[in-house]
């Protein structure tokens, strides 16, 4: 899964949660959700989580 920003002409870009999969020997993309309404900080945090990062910073 990954986050992809899709440009729109006169609107802010669409921010989509996507998944890649193989079908008939081709790579396909499937949109799992539209996260455009989330604040950009939350989208950045989600990107970190999808890459295997930590959800909460260490306090010690």
C-alpha cells in the first residue's frame, strides 16, 4: 500500500491510498480510499506508517 497524489487541474490534488497487485502478468493499481480531506500532517504520518515506521515517538 502507498499514498499517491493525483493532480487536478484547478483543484487541490487528490490524495489516494492505493495498492498494487498483479493480474494477467500486468501490474495493476487499486484505490482503497480517498484521504484528501485529512490534514497534510496526518497524510505524512500515514506514509511513515506504511513504510514500516513508528506510530508514536519514543518519550525516553
